[in-house]
C-alpha cells in the first residue's frame, strides 16, 4: 500500500504537467486574443493590439511562452492576472476560504441528508419513506439552483429573518448557501446509496452471512455498507469536483466571493494567467481527492488489489 | 476696578462670547423661506431673487402656487405622472401626491381632502392650494394683505451626522485606477474617493470648483490657468500640489499607461488637443509641454486651439487627481489600494463581496454626513430585491422584470430622473449588403414599434428620441420631425429597394444585458422579412466584434460624460472612433472640429444641430430609439440620494435621517 | 476437408442455439419489464417525449417565437396552458419545441459520454497495469478541468452551434463514469467466479461483456439518469453565456434561464421547464430501475 501511495504521488506530478500542457494548448487553440479582449471597443486599432500583445508577452513563440509558464509554476508563481493586475496566486488564495467553507458545508449537509435518506430508502424499500425520499431526490436533481436558493432566501431570510439574504461575513451566512448546494448534492448521493445498497443486499455473501446467523445489524454494517459505499464514495469524489466549480451559481446568488465564479468569469474574459493558474490549483486538489478515494476503496473492500 | 467687578465683567464677557461661540443652531441654518407675490413672476428664495414662469394666482378665493417651483425650492424630488395626471413630492421621506382636478390628495398613502383642486394653467404649469401644500410638508404660511405676498417658511430637518448607507453594485470593479476604464462602475467609485480640478453638481452638470478654487482663461482662449487650494490632503497624509495635477494628466498620455488603451485618452483627452500631448503619446517626449506648473498651487494648460468643453472634461471621474508619490511608489499594487483626496476613502475591498468606503474626516469641504458607505456586490436580481425588502440594502434600482410590482409596493418612495442617455440602432454601412441602401435603413426604422417596446419591455422608463441629443443637453432639438411606426410603409420601402422577400442580418448581443430589447427588435424586423441572426456573446467578444465593425446592426447606447454636444459627436462619429461602422466622413470631421474650437455656445449649437440632421435624417447612419429614465426606490430615512443624469451618484451629500 | 466442415456445422449449430437463447433472453427481459409498472410508465413518458419532439410543429398551438407584447406574463389559462413569457410567447409551445433540443441532449451526448466512460473504466479496472495508469491519469486531468470550462473551451474552439454543443457535452463528463465503473470492476474482478471463468479460458472480452459489465449495470443506470438533468442544466448555462442555442430557439434550459428573473411575479416561467426536466429524470429512472430488475436473473450467471 505504501509503495502504491508513493507511486501515485509521483504520478501526481505527471498529471499536473499534463494539466498545464492541456490548459495551455486549449487556451491557445481557442480563437480569441486576450489583447483584443482587454482592448474591447478599441480592438479595431491594429497598432494598439500589437502593442498590448507585446506587453503581455503574447508575441513570443508558443513554446517559449509555455516554458516560461512552467518555470513560474515550479517556483510557485502562477503569473499575474491580466484583468486584476494582481498575482493569480493571491487572487485564488483570497477566495479559497470562502470556497472551502461553502464546499465543506455543502458536503456535510449532502452526506448527512443523502446517506441517511438513501439508507432508509433501501432498508425500507417501497415504504412511504422510500417513495418520499426518492421523489425528493428527483426534485433535488432537476431543480435549478437559483430556484431553491430563492425559496430559501425568501423563507428563512426575508420572512423569518433568521439569516442574511446574501453575503459572506460570518459563519451564519454559510448556512443558506450550504443548504442549497448540499440539498442538491444529497439528491444524487441518496439515489446512488439506495441503489447500491439494494444491489449489495441481494448478493450471495450477504445471504451467507445471514444464513450463518449474524445479527441483522452486523450484516448491514459490516457487509452491506462497506461494499455498497464503493460507488457512493466514487460519486462523492466525482461530484466534489463539480461542487467546487458548479458552486459558481450558488456563489452568484448568495454573493459569495469564491473560486468557482472567479474561474468562470476568467474563462469568459480570456484572462489566460488566471485560467491556467486556477485550473492548476483545482487540479492539485482533485488529484489529491482521487488518491484519497482510491485509498478508501482499498479500506472498504480488502479484496481489491492494486497490481 | 474692584476684583469682584473684574470677575463679573470677565464672566459676562465670557458668557456673551460663549453664546457666540456656541455651535450655531443647525436648524436655523436650514430654513427655506419662499416669498411670492400674487400675479408677479418675481419671487425670493432665502432672499435670492428667482423668476417664475407661473406666478401664484387666486382662484375662487383660494391662493394657488406653482407646484414645481415650490418643490424645487424646498429641495424636494418633484415628479409628474402624465398617465395618472398626478403630481408628487418626496420631501424628507414624506410622499405627497395630488391629482389634477381632484380634491383628494394622499400624504404618505393617507387620503386628505383639499379645499381646491390642482389645475394646469395656460403656462403648462400646475398650481396647487398653498395652504394644503404647506401643511403637508410641514411649513408655515404667512400672508401680507397689503402687498399680496405669500411667504412659506420651511424648517428643514437637521442633517444627521453618522450612519452607514447600504448601497450595491451589480458587478465588481477590477481596480480603482480612474484611467483604467470608462465604465459607470469605475466612475461611481472614483467620484467618491478622488477630487478633480473641477467637479459637477449633484443633480446636474453645473461646474463647481473642487481642487481649483478659481481659473482664468487667456484672451486667445488657448491657455487656462487654475489656482488651486492649498488645504487638500491625500488619504496618506501628503498634500496635494500642482505637481500631482500635472502627473495625473501626463500619465494619461503615457503610451505604457492604462489610459492609452482604456479609452480615457481617446474619448476624452485627444479632442482637447493639449499642446505636447500627442508627442508624449507617440513616445517622442517624456512630458507634456502644454501642462505647466507655475508654482505649488498654480497650473496652466495650453491647448492647440480653444476647446469649449475643456473645463467640463476635467470633471469626468476618469480625471480624479492622483498622488504622484503614491502611484509611482506602488506601481501595480496601486490598482487595489488607491490614494485619493475625495470625501471618502476605500477602507476595505473584498473582491466579489463588498467595498467599504469610510468618511474622510479631513475632507476640505467638510466631512460627509455619513460615516461610510457599504457597497454589496450583488449580481443576482432576485437577491437584490430580497435584500432591499429585508432592509439589508437602503436603495434599490428595481429590476425590469419586477418593476411594476416594486414601484406599486413602494409607491411613496420612488425617485426618478431623466438620464442624459441616447439609445439607438447602429447600422453598419461599411459592410457590403442591403444595409448600404438607405431605403432599407429607413424601412427598418419604420418597422419598429418603439412605443410598445418602451411601454412593455422597458416599463415606460424612457422617452422616444427624435435625434442624437437628449433633452437637457444644449443643442437638444425638440423640433425635429421624429419617426413614426408604419409597417405598411416599411414593407413598401423594402419592396422598392428590391427586397420583397427580405434578407438576413447579423446582430451581436451580450448575455444578460438588455436581452429582451434585442429579442423585441429581432421580432420587429421579422415582420418586414428581415431575419435577424442574434449572436449571443460574452462581454469580451462582444466589444471586440463591435470595435472591429463585425456585425450588421447593433443596439447601443451612449451616456453623457459632460453636458456639451461635442461629447455626443466626437467620440461617436469622428474618424477613428470606437466603431468601424463606416459613418465617418471628412465633411463631418470638419464640422465637429470647427464647432469644438468655437467658444460661444449659441454659435456652436446650429452647427451641431445641422450635423445631427445630416447624420440621422439624411444619411440614416443610426436609428434613434429612446432616452432612458432611471428609477430608484429608497428607504424613507435616506436623504439626498441624487440620481445624476450621467448615471453617477455622489454619496457626499447623503445622510440618514432618524 | 470433411472433418472441418463437420466441425463448422457443429459450431454453427452451437452459435444458432446461443442466438436463439439470446433472443429469447431479450424476449424474457422484455416480458419481465412489462410487468414492472413504474418502468412501463417511464417508458411511456419517454416515448411521449420523443414523439413530442418529433411532431412539435403539429402539437404546438402557437409559434415558439411570435411575440405579442400586449399578452406578456399571462398566468396559465385555457388559451395558454402554461402561460406566457415576457414577450407574450406561449410557454406551452416553447416547451414543446424545446423538447427537441433537450431530448436530443438527454440522449445523445449522455449516451456517448457514458459509453466512453464505461469502456475506459472497464478496461482500466480489469486489466490494470499501464492501461489503468494511462486511463486514470487522463481521467485525473479531465477532472481537473471543471466540465463547464472545458465545454466552453471546446465550443470556443470549434465554433458555436448545435453540433459543437453536442460534441462538447459528450466529451466533458466521461471521467466520472470511468472512475465509477473502474471501482465496480475492481471489486468484481477479484470475485471467485471471475477466476473460474478465466480458468476455463474465457476471453477477456467475453468476461468483461458477459460478467463484469452487467453487474455494473446498476450504477451505470443511476449515473445515466442522474446525468441527464446535469447535461440539460449545463446546456442551460452554456446557452446563458451564449454558447448554446441562440435566441429565440428554445431549449428547456434556456427557458429556465429566462424564468429566473421573473420568478417573483411569473413563477410559471421557471416552473414548467423545471417540471419537464423533472419528468424526464423520473422517466429515465423508472425505466432504468425496471431494466435492472428485469435483467436480474441473468446477472447471476
């Protein structure tokens, strides 16, 4: 196992390199000249465009630009945002706390609601609980974020006055956006949990355990859960990524200065350094999470062998 | 003298001096006294003579006074609603509405009965019973039977010092460098934190001294010398001198500086033609010879030729005076950490979340009443509305989608202003195609039902435009013929031009900005067979394509930066300006340049009006749609939140009543 | 020569027997499926949606783009079943036409995306080794890209239009499915019956197709049905930015976007497209569940 982890960490670097390459290529394949974008209305003026391109270093050969970028990354310098004239690193770090808080808040709620709902559903299949929580799951998945957000704002912030409508100036402001994102997240977790448990429950080894006379609780906890959780854990890891950036919409409605919105806006503004830096940052987090998920697999199902 | 006497004398003197030295009764300062004489167009407001267009009259034994004049003298927000035929004031949080010809009025929603109904007289002005209006606003009325003079004394509420105003922006700034952009968001920010050489009033474009306390113009009109105040400090404690002013303007010509590419140079300073400016912009000189520092507090600007709106240009927020030391020392970090000398400074900026402006207690015109202004950055319209409903925001610009409901719910606190804006359709006559045929462009004009779009989509927040200049701008021409909605004529023109089956056109638009109007225009043109292919783009690509002239038509607007017709002509129609639509002609350039050189507005106006006619009615390069109105709903305790026709609000005069 | 021919004949006979069994297997599954009420309901709904999309111009009472500003923001009534939007356009007609884009989006890109993911995940989990390494690292790289950003980049690169929209949507999400399937495969692979099959000499391909994949059906079905709203909403986000369908072409996502501003005073504008999406998700889920139940006995082989 240890060798495995070490190998994976080494590969992390490989992956990150791959990410920088792909990002770089993608950004430069995309038709769109950041110089022209920055000039906006004045982009018709050829002289100005050339001048700005030179200022931004865009007229150097691509390979040179790429190497300079990689050099910078290795030193921890992700470049300076074209738009904000501040270092990409500082801009992202500025927004990390908000995103982290929101993500964890959503994760906690998503897990709590999703797992418990899915488990109850599966264990009491076809009961009223099951129907209820499945309907809730379906609604959660199809409901647009802004709708849920607005409902919550209307009810809890305006009518009941328990929270601020939006903003991010304290722990209390975390609640509504976390619940919004968390509930939507919980829907797929619930669904996946339920179906996975049902799947496992029918398996032979469960029947064997029951036949052996093990108490139902042990059967469920030891045998069913550990196996059922595998796809769920994958799902959580998968969706975690979506959370980080899909939260952009929640961030907009609740006025949260997060990384999600920053990345999307930067893409549209063709703020190259920002996009590249942001993607790399996010990449590191993902790869680490996936590593964690893989380790969790092995723990959940000891029969899994990594060659 | 005996000791006792000395002491009592000293005490008496001290007492007397003490009374004088005591803070003046603030309320007494704030009285407004209006005196008018029946039948006379001469009136006095606080002893200042004013001319009325409608004198007070006696109808059926009741004294009636001109509604608008009284309101403006009391510094109320005056509104006239032609649909309902109502006139209203909002004064110190009280809303008073009267209906023409009706004896029922409402004060803050409560009905009251008048002894006489308001009427519109021959002058077009509305008169209302003086007794009622005075009681409604809380003023006292005096009547002199000998001179037939009526006096209204209104004790204004005392200004309350302190409190934080909660306002919002629909987007975030990139930074606080006034030369980095020409958008309204940045202008609004700079208005609060910087001082300019001169500035404009809070409700209109009247020029007021700011950093400069006075100025003289040479006899040839080319050199203007400013005498600056010597008591202005930047937020870092350093004193503002003429060097800072020179630095600020020279920086605009720096080919490596932000103004070079942001439009600040091209739109505003290039037409001014400061001597030596172009040389620096071209990299041939390191300073601008036409800007001379004569001593620490005197600076002169020499122009190549007289430029009538020069002083007004200086008031544009883009020309906030920068501290030479601070900008040079901080380099790029200045962008996020501005140093200004305005009534507020930036205490906190959390990107994407909020900006907090704090009062500059040492501001040279006296500290602002507010302790600070908290600007939330709220992009989502629904959130904006909910925050206002809850009280987290003190003002709300009602989003169009919810306009009707909001204005109805908060009817007593609605303020409006006519913007000096011009919305229109741009025709690209450079690209080969049917648009190059003038009848086609005319057909497009006739096919658009502007009234309906204005009423249904813009919720009535605008007036139909007949030309380029909006009302309020000198050179506004009310007598232009205007345009009508005539579908039959439009179809005929298309047929005559040889396009009975229509054709297709490209139109660029931005996501989330004025989308509904674009769709309505698309539908309108469909009726005469023109298929408009809407290209929904992100902001960046949109401006790029527009700048390169890569669209057939566009729905665009222009807001006045200063109240001079040159501001509507030079940046839009002169060769080398922002859109490559093919409008510029040497003939027009000549007119624009000639008019800019002249000094007397009465001589310049005919030139501009002539050009306007040529561009719109003869050449049909644009189709004027409308001028807009901005509406704001405010919390009743907010005072002096003035909407400016440029769209820039100043927080300095604002205070929060109890 | 004769012996070879003879053997061929045996082979042929065996093959046709397998075929017959397979067709009867499908018939069996269908037979079992029919009994599952919810699944049938789901199937019916999906068929109705497909028919709606195909016959939109016949079913819709109004045009999807004709504006009638005097009739703006009308609540649902007999004339306008779903009400009107801010332009007076009939919402019911727009949703009907919108089903074209949304159903297509729910089918094609999702199936392609899941297909890629399943294939790669199975290869990765089953074979391990360098294949696993390569595929998982590729997946990691894909993960690093927020899918929306990747989609934006693809559309920017290829150029706007419905085709690029589909391509972008199909290409961005396979990584998650790949990981999911890999996880499942890893855990199944180590089971005894797989060892047994390999001992017999069954080809890898067959093992994957007949034993491993069917057991992954459950999570596959779930992800497909759960991906659908995600894809529709991604399409909505792209349309909002201007990279999806161009106005006035309707898609449920675009209609939903419009409805956001009017949720306070015209909630039907956001409710009905939301309901349509909800119905689609429901239908896919029921059908999926039913399919899995119907295939259950065959999974144990």
